[in-house]
């Protein structure tokens, strides 16, 4: 901006002469403070943007993980919608109403997306030519298996929700905000209506003056006021007399293998790691925003929240919703990027994801709970790279049913998603969305389909 002003003045010198030089100093004096301040703020802001990072700071393995779970999230959303239908079938055109929940951007067609996973979804036309979608027997079995796993995981996730309430400044959280963590924590679909009432000894639903539903802590459990980092480093699991206070623990660090400039910041990193901070479960009302202790406690809270999740990963939007409740800084993204050895922020898609780096070895999660293993099983059934076979009539379908089942179980027809480092920047989702080959669907009555499924 300064350069532009000077250049314009020089070009205009021949015609305006003294008038320009009389005007320029006044102009610069008038703008000096605001212009320099603007430049400083602008440079500080852009240097912390995720998109401006160099390729040496990107972790390709975690970028690939982001793409895989984005696909699983879309598929699971469709399965949840179908499972809520009385006959677990729905006209494909009705799925357009759920496009936001499925998170399938236009101009991609939902029918094209469904056709890419014939081991999970079945597409049929009724006698009027209306296209319907349902789940295969394998997909229905997966839904039942997930229900069992969520039920088995229920007590553990109740502990995590309670610990979130214990970390909050008022010991309560809005119910609609907790809904953001439903899939990340492994909560059931009906958790707002039924699940929240299953543990009255831990928390209860209350409505305040604003008529908004909150989940409020009922009883404090000292055994749960111990952070996951304390358990791992100090080996403390239970303590009836434990009182959360000041901690001085170092966070595990894992930098990208191609990032060679760690030594430049070694002194700052060591200083941060040795700094004492207040436990996430201690009262933080007296902390001063922007202080060194404030920032490290915010890192500790994010570390604890990510440790609660199934995949040790969260959408950054979900974290920012809790800045006030957990006493975290306004510029949370800047803090995440600053501590890239502890966290990694993926820029894939419209919504960024933050990973707990210590939890991953390459593309693999080090400790996998049964629900993560279930998701990997679901992912193995996503995608179709062979030629789609045309289903002519209902009679032909019954004749071909046995052979199709045999072929789908064959070792030679391995349906999987292939992820490589070069595919990362193109987008792994294109394997499902960009293929224009469509499955040919024959016409038959829905009554026959339902009788076959029963």
C-alpha cells in the first residue's frame, strides 16, 4: 500500500510537481500508525492460517485418514436415515432433504453416491419408475452390530460426558452442543431423549431461564478428576482424596518426519513443556486470558477432549463451541497450529479436523476401540471398481441371486479403497463421487423386494 502511494506520486510528479511532494508527507504522517498496525496484524494473522503452511508441515498420513473418515461419515449418515424408516427403504429423491446431514455437496448426485457401494446399498425402481434405496443384508447386520457396540460402550461414554461437565466452568453444558460430539464419543442416536436419563446419579437435564436444555453435573467423582496424561505419565488411576490443582507435565510430541526445523524452536518448546499449569478439572475462574498458564491449560483441555474421542480427532468447529464453557482462548486455531507437535490440523474439506498426534502411527490409530474397528469394517465395504451388472427383471434377479452372493464373497473381487500419498491432494472422495459409471437398475415391484428382504 505504501509502495503504491509513492509510485503514484512519482508518476504524477511531472504534471503536479510541488503539490505532490507537499501532499505526500502529510498523507504518510496521517497513515503511519494505522498502516503499520494493519500490516503487523495482517502478517500475524496470515502466518497462522492453515492454508499458508508449507508442505513440510503437512502430515500426509493424517490427511489420508481425514479423507477416509469423511467417506465413512457420509455412508453412516445414509444408514442412519434408512434405519429410521419403517421398512428401512426410502425414495432416493427424499434423501435430497437430508443432503446437509449426509454432507454431500452439489453437484454430486445422491443416487451416484449410493451406486458406488453396492455391498451396502440396494437401488431399485418400482413399477412407476421411482428409484428406491435400501440396505443390503450385510449393511443391516452392521447396523445391528454397531447398536450392540454402542450399548457396550455406554458406561464409558457416560464417564467421558461426566468428565466434560467436571471440566466446564459452571459444571453444565448445553445439550445441543454435546450433540456435536455424538459420533466422536460414540453416543446413540436417541441420546437426547433416552440416554441422558439413564445415569441420574451422574447428570441430569435442566432448563434455565432461556428455556434451553442443559446437562448438569449431579455428583463429583474424584477418580475421574485425573487427566489421561496423568494416568499415562504418573500411573495414577484412582485416588479418593485427589484434588485437582497445579500440574507440571510434558505433552508427548510427534512432528512430521520431513519437518527439519524443530531445533530452531527447541528452546521455546522446552520452556513450554516445563511450565506449570492448572489442571483442566480445577477451578479456572481466576486465570487471566492470554497468560502463559492460561494457554497451557487450554492445551491440556484440548488434549483431554481429544483423548475422549473414538478416533482421537475432532472437527475444530466443535472445539470452538466450548471456548466459554472450558475457559479457552478466542483464537483457538492459532493455539492449535502453534503446538503442531501435540496437535495436527488437517485442512481437507470445508471444515478442519484436529488430531492428537501421539495417538497415531502413520495412518493407523495405535489404540483402537471396538467402534473404530467397526468403522474400518464398514470402510472395507465402501467403493466398487468392477463393472456394474444390469438387473433386468425380478425373475432374473432371483435366478442370479446365488451367483451374485458367491461372487461378492470371492477373494478375487476385493472391494476396497486405495489410498496413496499422491491421491491425497486430489481427494480420496473422488473415488466415490467422480466416477460417472452408473449401475443399471431393472424395474420390479417393491412388494417383491420387501418379500425377498423378509
